[in-house]
């Protein structure tokens, strides 16, 4: 096969994947607002997502806050501005680090789990069996998981923010002896509602992206157990790639309102 045909075939498959993803995206909104919502399954998925990622986010958030504070202190100390450390850390955590750290952890932990779970159900024909038994598998499996990740990840983001600030406080109080009240008063002095709102929008967008990508890859898995592994891997890689793109876009839009 010539190089031109290989390139054309690869290009056609790429456009086909984009089209299938777009149709999957539209189908989600069509199914989400039609018929009865599976609230029991939704609550179950919210609990599963939060439970799976809680310990890892606790550890990562605490270390992120502590290490960022430790790394920032020497630069501020050169200018005699260590008193600005709580404000600097809180701005970095609230505006960027908490949402991004939470999303990256969940894309690896939750996204791969969704892709592998639905992929396994697809290759073992469990999804086909649900269709035969008059159950809407898309609404039961996909809609609930996407909504659960969209709801749960913002909650995990706020939790990660709190844990990261506690890690930063521990580092500051051990080195400067700053009290708990003084630290958090300085930390939130420079934080605005725009910062909190932007972080919330980021977390919602990241949660939806992780859920929809994981469900798409798993729901359309093929080629047996090999396809399950590919679905889990693609869920992580694609969701992380889209998260960074969304990060750039949302930051640009928020900075426009900040000026």
C-alpha cells in the first residue's frame, strides 16, 4: 500500500472518530433530558467516583500545598516578602492547582475505570443483553456516569483546595509560626468570587470531559480484552489532552473578565 493511501486511510479514520464522538456527545444530551433518570445508579456512581479518588486526592493535595509553599519561600525571602506567602499559595491553589490536580488524578483513576468497565461490558455482550431486555443501556450506563463525574469532581476540587491549604499552613506555621486564623485571613484576602467561579467552571468542564471520554471509549470498545485495555488507556490520554486545552481556553476567558 502506497504512502498516499495510508495517509488517506489514517485521515479518514480520524475524521470518522471525530464524527462518532460528536454523535455520542449529542446522544448524551438527548438521552439525559428524556425519560426517567436513574437516580439510584447516579448516586451509586457518585459514591464510587468520590470513594475511589478521595484518598489519592487527599495525599496529593496535601503534598502539593506543602511543596509549593516550600519552593516559593526562598524567592519571597530574597525580597523580605515572606508575609505574602499565604496569599501567593492560595492564589496558585485556588486559581490553578486544585482543579488541575483533581482533574488529572480523576482522569487516571476514574476515567480509566469507566473505560475499562464499559469496555468489558461491551466485549462480553452485556450491553447487548440490556438492549434485548428492553433496558436503555446508554441512559443507565453512560448518562449516569457522565453526570456523576460532572457532579463529583467539583466537590473533590473544593476538598483538594482545603487539603492543599492545610498542607501550606502546616509548612508556614512550622517556619514562621503563623497562627491558623492569620494564615487563612491572608490566604483569602486576594481571592475573589471570580477566582472561585472560574475554578468551579473548570471542575465542571473537567468532570464532564472525563466522564464522556471514558464512556465513549468503553461503550465503543472492540476486539475483546485487547479492546478493553485500549479503551482504558485512550480514556486517560484523551481526557488529559482535552483537560489541558480546556485549561488554556478557560484561563484566557477568565483573564478577559479580570482586566
